[in-house]
C-alpha cells in the first residue's frame, strides 16, 4: 500500500482517519474573527521563533488579528516552555501585562 505516512510507521494505523480529516472541506468557522478584532480583554501570547509545531509567521499573524493582544517573542524558548521553563516563560508574560519592558 502507498502510505501517506511513509516516515512514521507508528502513525499508519491512523491513515484512514487522517485522510478523512484532510479531505473534509465543510469546517465551521472556529473563531469569530470580527469579534477578535474588537476584543477589549487583555490577551498575552508567547510566540516561539523556532517552534517545531507552530509556524512563527502564522502565530504572529494570529496574535495581530486579536485586538488588545501583546506578544512575547522568543528565540530561546520553544513549544513546551510553559512546562520546561515555566518560571522564565511566565515572567515574560507578566512583563507584558505590567508593561515593564526593560
């Protein structure tokens, strides 16, 4: 069989389900983008330049589409920073909240 998962044999059992999700085109809108552009609640986000799972440019674009959103950008932390470097990651978020960039 010509698998769509040739490099990850452990994922081959999910090939049928993954193909169904990939072909499905009638997804409902996940977020109300108009409302996010009018957001009044403070939002703080961490974006990692070298994230293995989330594209940097897409992350920034998503954050920029939310009004009242401040972004901490890091090239020294990664996707799991809240777990692996929690103190440092939260410190950066609180700096955004307190608006005390030094």
